């Protein structure tokens, strides 16, 4: 005679077996999709460079788009500037820049 525990666990395993089988095709497609995304990502830099060369060679972005070459996504270069690097020379942290630019601070260039 099987115990209630054994009966319960048998049902759990049957249920998991059916659920596992249902997700196996998704796992296969997901793996292929991840492989293809990685391959596509590897073309971003050379595509951007080639697109820039085409534009430098006289092709307009509109002309290239009509040919099926979409403008590459623009990615920021490097890290964003910190607040310290945007601060005017000689200003201390938390100190606002003088209103009106160099003329307002008395730092005019003589001609």
C-alpha cells in the first residue's frame, strides 16, 4: 500500500514532467535567440563605422535609408562628465558659477 505522501509526490512528479516538457521548445528557441542577438551585437561597431564612411563618401542618411541601411544607434562615448568636471575653474564644490559668465566675474580678456 502506498502512503499519502508517496501518492502526493507521484502526482507532483507527473505534473512537473508535463510542465517540463511544455517548456523544452521554449528553452531551445531561447538559446538560439541569445546566440543570434550576440552575433548581431558583434556587428554594431563595424556597421556604424561603415555607415559613417558611406556618409563621409557623400551618401545622405535618407539615401541610405531608401537602400535599406538604417542609421546606427548612437551610443554615448565614455562616461558622463561628473559635476566636478563641469564646475568653472577656481569654483569650489557647491559654489555657483558667476551669473553672466566671465564678464560678470571680472575675468575679462583684454584685446
